[in-house]
C-alpha cells in the first residue's frame, strides 16, 4: 500500500488556488463595473450641462456669438461682473452671466465646454462640446482632443450635442 500522507493537504491547496483565481476574476469584473458606472455618471452630467447651456442660449438667442466667444476663451469663461437675476441686464451681460454659471458647474465636475461647428455638417450647425478626464472640448490633431477629422477620437471622453 502506498503512503498517502499529505495528499489531503495538496488537494486543499489546489482548491484554494482555484478559489483565489475565481476571486481575482470577480475583483476584475467589479473594477470594470465601477469604471462603467463612473463613465455613465459623467455622461449624464455632461448631457445635463449641455442642455442647461442650450436652454440658456435659447432664451437669449441674439447673444449667441457672445456665448460662443466666451466659451472659446478660457480667460473670460468664469468671470461675470453682473448678477443678471435683475431686469437691468442686456443680452451680452446675460450671456456673460450664463457662461460663468455653466462653466463654474462644469469645472466643479472636472469638465470643460465649448461651442463649435458640428462635425460633418454643411449648414453651419453649431454643437456644444462637453469633455472630461484627459480630453479637451476641442476639434484638433492631438490625442486629447474630443474630435479629429470630423469624428470622435478613440478613447476620448466627451459628448457632443447639436444645438444651433
């Protein structure tokens, strides 16, 4: 008869190894689920910001160029000299106030915003870009730009909403 001492211990070690591999697979799945949840939350916040800006522009349509100019210039985005809740605001001051409020919300969420001509569009339709993470709300040649050659960059984290 063969000596069978220690065989039970080897069986237990093999079972523990298989269990550890299964647990590691589950942990990896949880990390992927957390990343997907975070990405989904960022997309919802970006849609909310884009809608907020679009509604503000609809109310003050005559100042569209002011909105576009201020969103394109990071130096002027967060400044608003007037509280436009009063009836004394003109269209430009209202646009200044609106951009300051929306950009402040976006920056608090780690996002940037811009208004540019929509990709693959021949009738000058304008889009609201909202970007987060390592992506900027721009159309360009870099890997950190939201779009390149009228299409989303691979691995960019941004949202584009057609607006005007």
